[in-house]
C-alpha cells in the first residue's frame, strides 16, 4: 500500500511536542545540561514529520538515538533521564505497522524492543511498569496493523466494485457490437445473393452495411480500455431507455415507481442507453430495499442535443435509500457514469427523501 503524503497534522504534532519539550525544559529542576537535553529531544521527535512516508527510517533515527543515550547513561552512571515529551515516539510504533512494509515492520519492531530492554536497565522499574511499557508499544503496533488491514480491505472492495461495473459496461458494449456485427453479416450475405440479379438492391444493402459498420466502430471505440470477463454473452442488445418502462409499477410491499421520459432520447449511443437503464435499475432497487416508509419513486429522464439527465427521487426517510455515500453500489454507479464521460451524485434531498442524479453525454465517452 502506498504511503499517504504528509498532511498538516504531521507538522502540528511535531510543533506541539517541541513546544511541550521547551516548556518542560524551562520548568523542570532535575535536568543536567538543559540545552543538550533539549537538543537531543528535538532530534528524537523531528522524524515524526516523516513517519508516514519513511516509517522505518523515522523509527531507526529516533529509537537509535534513544538507545545511544540510554547506553551512555548506563556507562556513565547517570540517573537523570530525558524529557517526558519523548513519549510522542509511541506514535512511530503505530506508523511503522500502519504504513511500513512487512520487513520494515519486523526490523523496526526489533529496534524498538532493543531500546525498551536497554531503557529499563538504565531506569530500573517494577515488573508491572515494565510489562505496561511493553504493552503500550505492542498495543500501538497492533492498532497500526489493524487499521492497515481495514484500509487495505476497504481499498480492495472499492477496486472490486469498480471492476465489476467496468465488466458490466464492457459486457453491454460487447453485446451491442455483436448485435451490429451479426446484422452486417446477414446483410452482406443477402447482398451477395442479389448482386448478380438485382445490382441496384446490392447498392442499398451496401448502404445499410456502411451505416451499421459506422455504429459498430463507434461502440468499439467506447470499449477501448474496458476489459470484459470471458463469460457467455447474450447477443441481443442490452436494455436501454426504451425498456425503462419495465421498472415502473409497484412491487409487493414496495413504493410505486413512476417513469417519465422527455426531450430528445432517440439515437442515443447504446452504451449511454444501457448505462441509463442500469443506473435507474440500481437506484430503484435501492429505494425498494432501503427507503424507509417510501411510497413513491419518481424516475425522470430528460434529453437534449448534447446530454441526457437522469433523476431518481424517493420520498422515504432522509438518507435511507442510498445508505452511506461511499457504499459499493453507489461507487459502481459513479464509476459507470465516469467511464462514459458523465457525472453522478447521490444524497439526501433538502425536503426529505433520497435523490440520484446522473448526466451523460449522448455519444458516450469522448474519443
């Protein structure tokens, strides 16, 4: 997993710890050389700034310096330790397991454990305090690993949702192209049969073939970059705007679905027509399953010379129909609209209920 970029919180954390160190240096009376102690603590805390992008290096620098200081204290018999602000290095343990690779995490943990052993020799503590110290660092490591796993799982699920939507779009486009190619083959066979006896009819057939071939090339251009799984295909064209009426009506115990089609909806790209149907189908299904107390779902499709807009509204409880804005169903819908060069939005309406809006160019994704 790629580490994230540094954010303002990184600088804020370092600034707070450094300010804490300065205040503690001024107020504490049991310190030896105050400038030296402050300098060491500042160097130990500074790597927190790079904990996301270089977790192992940050751990190696901070805990390496702490280990060297504690070894020097053991050899010199010094009892005075550093500032309590160095407790901020606990964040490095979390960062190591949150953003570091597996080998980096193991190496960094080894460095931390070595320091824990040495520091408890330098500052003799009770067994309970020793166990507690080890427990704190191991808990930070476990927390970082758990959040890393959760983030990885979340990212994988998002990628799978997008991939499924790409596969479905590719399947729709494949079926459309297969339908056109089948028509071309039939027309070519017919033209060949009548070419000798009726040359003028052959010319008409060639014109039909030319038109069908142009449509097919348009769909093939849209398919570029979209992978299709090797599953069996239905060579009939996918459902489009004309089939939206199938979604109207009332399912048992569900809200009434009303479909309104207005504007210029003829000669849409088959990919756009299929996307409008899939988006509407998913939105209506979500409303029927999740819109609490909904009685009506209004589907409206409006087309003009350049684009087509889909709006699906329900009158259920606010936020109920679509669930979380980051839900995988919505992510797939957004991915389909994006692949076709359009926009997608879903969320609660100000006057109650849930709204899904999608705007797609008539010709699909720009070439």
